[in-house]
C-alpha cells in the first residue's frame, strides 16, 4: 500500500509541471477554472474517488478488529 501511495504522490507532484499559459476557456486564476477544465477536474475527481475508497477500506478494517 505504501508503494502505491508513493507512486500517487510522485505522479501528482509531477503534474504541476504541465502548467502553461493559454489552456482552457476560463480565466486561469479562478476557482471556476479548476472545476471546469478537464486538465484539472479529472485528477481532482480521481483523487476524491481514491480518498473515498481508502477511507472505506480503513473503516472496514477497523471494524473487523
């Protein structure tokens, strides 16, 4: 599990290097930009799904003990 989390951390840290001016259709420095542009929304949605799955797995393992 630690290797997987390390992999996710490394991959998410390297995604910031793709930032550049002129992508998307909204203003680049607003919160709307991060929730409407696929370059930002897809990783955000993936991170939320991973967090939900991890919390559920942690809670299930905690109740079994």
